[in-house]
C-alpha cells in the first residue's frame, strides 16, 4: 500500500476509536446493565413491603407451614 493510503486508514481508525470512546464515556454507568448475579444466587423484586410478609407469617402459620414439594431431576413437570 502507498504511504498516503496507510495514513488515511490510520486517521479513519483513530477517529472511529475516539468517537466510540466518547460515546461510551458519555453514556455513563447508570445506563450500563447491571452485572449478572452469581450463578449460585437468585433474586426477585416484588415491590412489596417486607413488613407485610412479617405480619403474614404469624407464629401459628409458621408452626403449620409445610415444605413445598421440590421437583427431582428426571421428573416430568
């Protein structure tokens, strides 16, 4: 390649990189998605007040609570 062609290509590459960096910096951390949770954890946001759950689970309800059946590997469901 000619020297002038290489310089033009380099100029375009540097310009594209600079524009990309400026856009990334401008978007800021608030627009970036949150990191995925660790594979060993899970979570769910319901928007409910935690105090309502505490009020629901009275000592009597806690005594009478039974575990929910858990699916086993290989079971259809």
